[in-house]
C-alpha cells in the first residue's frame, strides 16, 4: 500500500543549518598547501625537518588572496599544520614553528597574514589542522589530545572569524592506537566559532567526496547516516554518492589539486591543469551538488605561480561567460530565475513543466536547483524539447540538491519541458531555479 508523506512526516526531512547553506553557496573554495614540504620537495614530511629551512622571502598573502578573489573563489583554507607538525603560526605549545625559522627573523605568522588578507578582500577564512603530528612527542598518548586542543584554541581565538575548520583523519601506519578526540575538537569549534562549518570525511557539517580526483557522484545526496562511523574509516563509495535515506545533512566537499601534487614542486610547473580541465571539475563537483575545493599551492618564495593564476582566472572567465544569460528568462515564473533558493515552485511527480519561448534558442547547458532550505527530494528527471512534431529527450538526470548542471549537444527549439520523474518526498518537490545556457566557445 502506498503511503503519502504527511505534514508531520515532512518535519523529519533532514535539512541544512544556515551555516551549511552559506557554505554551499560559496561553490568554489581554495586550498593553500604550504609548509616545510614546500622547501623539501616532498608531499609528506617526516616531522624531523628543521625550522631553518622555512624561509619564503617574498611571501605575499595579499597576492594569493587577491588572485583567488579575482578568480571568484569565496574562501581560502590554509594548512596551518600538516602531518609533519610544523606550525605556520607561532604556537606557544611547540618550538616546531615559524617562530624558530629565519623568515622575518622568527617574528612572522603565515596564518595571520592569510587571515588579514582574507578580511581585506572579503574572502572567507578557514584553516586545516592535521590531527596526525609526526613531530610532537606526546602523539600516540591521551596527552596529545590536550596538545591538539590547545593549538586548535589558538587558531580559533586569535585570527578573527573562521568559516571552515578542516580535520584530516589520517594516521601513521605504526600509530593507529592514537584515539583522536573528535567529539572534543568539534565541541570546541562550536563554542568558539559557532558559524564555522567543520570538515572531516564524515562531517559533522561537511563530508569528503570519497576521492581526490575532483568527481562527486553522478547521484549525490547531501544526506548520509553516520551511526558508528568515525573519521578515517568511512567507505569512499558511500561518501561519493551519499544516501537517499540518510538522516544527517552532511553535504560533500570535492577536494582536488591544480597540480599533480598538493604541495608546490618546481618540476610540476608545466603540469598545471588547464582552464578547460578546471571547468570540467566544476561541472563534476558544483554541478553535482558538491563544493569544489581546489588546491593552489604557493611556491618556496611565498607566491602563487603565474601559470596557476592564469589558469584559475581563465576558468572563471569561461564560467562567467557561459552562465551570463539565462535563455529561459521571460518564459518561466520569476521565482525560477531570481537566483534565490528560498523562492521556488512546487512540482508534482511526473507532471511536466512546459516553457514556450517567443523564438527558437540554441543551448547546450541545463541548470537546476532545489530549495535545499527544506531538504533534498528530487531523485530523477528529464528535459525534453519539441521538434515540431513530437517531444524529444535532451537529457535525463538523477539528484539535484543545491545545484545540478548538465551538458549535452546543442539543441535548437522554442518549446521545452521538464519532468521530475521520481522524488524521495513526493509532496515536497521544490524547484528553486532553472536555466538553459549556451556554453562559451573556450569551454
């Protein structure tokens, strides 16, 4: 017997917090991997590096953040401490930090310079603080959790507003007995930076997409079930697709680097992703209900490379030109083209929504958005066009969520229709945005 979703049942639909909605609206965030590894030409350090090697003599965080701002990035996340334990701020709890480096005679603070530049350019600020620490002697004992919390508190209280805190669940192969107090870490963030979202592979606010290739699942739910899961042990395939029946709203973040490595390596200067490649990553992340976290690592001078800056600038130009003109404006309800997730049109399953235009248009991109303030419901759908005699399918799709972008060969028509063929909550199909666009030639 079919059971309809009652008004009371709708109250149980998982929904995002305001902070999670604001996080997803950022769409593109930059990762800044920078540490002693930048100077040793390694991806993972050892914890035995001397602070004396850290000397980015031309470091200019304003150059980093301005380039990111110009390329449309809404947040920057700095690796305040990677697995090697070297701290980019003068932590009072260790000597293994910039305070014992030759950079600025030990008086420098990379985290502060990044935070200040973010504030100047209106870019949100976040930091990565690795729980795994190869240098700290207390690692592997309960005392380490206190050490980690002390450093976390420094970062949460000394650098202004923090938008995202990035936790990594990695551990050394011989140190798996280290029990991270994630619940305690998360509690501290909630208390000191209540508007910040927290990332680990299983949340609590944002989850890992399950790979470092830049691909969210073609089906990607913002919900998962975290019962019994702790960071570092989740199934990547599960995280990639999410869970239609998940009870926790923990959307996916797609982390990927603009280069083969996460840290800068001179030999990779000729291997920077092209603008076209970055656009493809956008479609496979943001366009699949995720957020793109693109790593752009500073070099050992403390600057972003010209090639990296050109790539992200061209990437944004392509996106801006592609999505500059919604060709459905004037043919649909204003609620569907006002760029407001909270204004929406309610649809019924298998009831077609038709659009008639005054003249034929050429397009090859489809944009859809749900009103995620009230959860995620769309499970599948299709877009069709009228060829003068019959309806022809252009493309079908699965989940929508915050945003769904579809690419297809150019279509010419003056009549389209959208049908949601399946929904998880059949009484709660809320379409917030629809658009068709013609891709920019460079894409």
